[in-house]
């Protein structure tokens, strides 16, 4: 009996040692990934200060998820705090906030559209896949709004990851913001705003972070384990779009968080920002999602048959719904460098 106990103890200790080694390797890989430098071609943002840009930027801030993390005033808030030890606080990004001060014109582009810090390291948490296809005009408008946010009290960014999440990051199961981006894509070209498939495609880019680049749905990458899978928005078996045969039904769901039968949609959906979308954006989005325009087979589709929408983040030729660049909106002479900061950075330089 003692021999079997001894052998069992040796086996358990060996497994523990192996697990410790594996976790240690994963943590080392994670540290190297966070320390890597990513070369992103500079695309300086024009510092607009005209009324049209500020109004457009304020609308994008409300309707594209920025306020969900940073608050309507930009002062930041706790985004995630769960019992497993995951804690994410979005930083104060208002004018003069020390934690987010010092961004230059090119830094805004790198952080928002590429998930890269000013020093070239990756941001661990940043929904850049949703914003990579922002046009230069829309990005400039968004930055203009953030740079003009009045100073407000708020905390710095804070990020605490439980050990399993750190290990999964090291092995590539959980990806940082920069890993999700094709950094070679040129900025998206604008198309006219209106209830069109092209404009709806542009609006749908803000859905890819949860629903995937082809809007196939599935488990949300990096989400807490108790979060439900994202719904399939693309055509094909399992798509939820047939539930919303009209734009009015779709708009009602975005406003109320309820399906046509009265049942509640998952509270994980960012309804606070979705209900801020204007009528043109909502109807164009519905048109794009329900039309099946440009459906194609995809190597990333599940094993079942059915069309998919083309990968939204992988097609530079598709434009955006921002208005054409405004020649009268010149970059501001006083760029307020102390207030320049990314509108979405959730991870501080120490993450």
C-alpha cells in the first residue's frame, strides 16, 4: 500500500511540476508579447475644431461604444469586475488627465485603429477591430470630441488579470488588440451617408469585436466565461436576422433590448450605445444585414452550409459613411498636446 501511495504522490507532484512549468512558459511568452514593438505606418490625425466635426465626433462617441467604457463625460469607469479576479478600469480621458496626456497626431491613429501604444507596444484591451475601418474624417471627428471634453475627476487605467487569463494570453488563446488588426490596410474610403448597403456595411464594422469579422457569431474572444455566445448576424442557418423582417422591428430591438416576441436579448449587448444610433445608421445596418449583399463562402465559416458576409475588417476597398473630408476644417493651430490621448485605451503603460 505504501508503495502505491508513494507512486501516486510522485505522479501528482510530477503533474504539478509540469503544470507549473507550462504556466511559467506561458507567462514568459505573455511578457514577451506585451514587450514587443509593432511597426505601424504613421497616419497622423487632423485636429479638427469646427462645429460639424465636433458634432459628428460626439455622435460617434455615444453610438460606437466609447461612452460604454469611459462614461459619457470621459472620466472613466470600472468596466469589468468579476469574482474570478478580472478587473478592468477605463481611464479618465478628459482634458489634462495625467494618465492619458501626451498623445500626438499619429498616436491617436495607432491606438484607436491599430491597438498600439505610442511606444509601439500593444494595448492589451482595446476594441481596435471595431474602429480599424474608421475613415480619416470620422477618426478626426472622434478625436476632436475627446480633445474638447471638459476636465473631470477620474482615475487612471487599471488592469488586473487572473493567472489563467495571463497564461491563455501567453499561448495565444487570448489576443491583445494589435493581434486582431491587419496593419497593412489603408484607411477606409468614404461613401455617401444614407440608407444603403454600403453605408450599412460601414456601420456594421462596429459589431465585429463580438460577432466576428464575418458576423458569424460564436464565443466572444476574451470575454468572461459566463458570457453567452454572440448571435450570428450573417445569412445562413442560425442567423437571427429573420426575426427582424423590417427596419422598424430591428430598431425597436436596439432601443428596448427586446425581441419582437417580448423576450429579452442578452444584456451583454451594448444597448446604451446602440440606442444612440440615428435612424439612418440603424436602417442602413438592417438593410446590410438582411440583404445578404455580397455573400460568399468563407474558410472561417462553421462546417454547416450557408452564406456569410465578407470579412468587414479585411476589405480596404469598402468605404465608410462619413461625409467627405471638409476642406474648410483646418487642423487647429493650438493642438492642446497635454490633452491628446486615446479615446479608448483601457490598459495603462504598465499592463
